[in-house]
């Protein structure tokens, strides 16, 4: 598990067939494949496709190719869709994949999405928060996240803006990554800050998670 998984990049861009204008509808895909770990490969592609669905109850497209064809058949004007998956880190048998999407349908601004995959090569599965935290310690985890949020407010001086503090309180996020340097919490736009501030990242140092995070998930202990 000390040897990183081999990663193959797969990038392509398709323009709407028959379009001859300067700004054609397009789908841009920039993803990764894992030849030696087909289970993770399938998970990445499935998660990427889930980012294309605005309504979580709707079924995602069957494949990247199906999504490209479906989007381009309906796209108008300068509509565009970008999907990306990249390996953020590999350490201690954990592969952290960061996924992003950006959908532009001609509005004032596009709709960006984000997701993380924390894949355990030992367990051959994606780790959820419940897999990461010692049972019964989830509320303590979110208390540490709140501390990280307070630190972010101070560092950005947003704590001095009473209107901001009232409008953008702390919230939980499903986007959590076990990076080597810290546990990262990533927020969708318009969650704890306005769209213009982008995707906020909070960092919880591992020493703060002693007795909260499962011991085997600390870097260097796996």
C-alpha cells in the first residue's frame, strides 16, 4: 500500500455536432482511471455522473458518453458542462479523489459542484464519515469543525462583518477529505459564504482529532 496507485488521465472535449458558430455548446471531461483498481475506477465515474444531476432523486446518466450525447442534444447557445476528477493525494493506502463540475446554462453565473472520494485500498471501499469517526464521537468532530470555521472567519476578517456573521452561520458539509496534512472540509458555494467567495476549505489538524478520528486513519499509522 506504500506504492501509489497508477493513475491515467483521460481528457476530452466534445462540441455540439453541426455547430459552426464561435461559441458552440460543449462538454469538457477531464477524469482519471486506475488500471489496477477497477472498483475505484467505477466509483469515480459514477460519482462524476452524479454531479451532473441537480435533483438527487433523479437517476444519473448511464455513462460519460451517454451524458455527453444527452447534454449536447439539448444544449443551446453557449451552454457548456465541465466535469473533472483528479487525485488530490495518496498516502497510507488512502486515495483522495477530488471531483468538480461546472454547468453554464446561460444564467448570471454557472453552477459549480464538488465532491471528495476517500478510498481505502485496504478495505476496498469508500470511507464515509461514520467509517472515519470513533462511534459516538461525531458531535465532537463537528465541534472541531466549528473551531476551524471560527479560525477561518478571523483569518479572513469576516468576523468583523456583523451582516456576514448573521447571514452565513456555520453548517456541516458532506465534503470531507483525509489529506496527509489535515482533515479538509470543503463547502459548496452559497453554503457558509456567498458565491463570489467560491468553495471554502476548512482544515482540522490531526492532533485536534485524537480520540475522535479512528487511530488507524492518522497519517503514518495506517
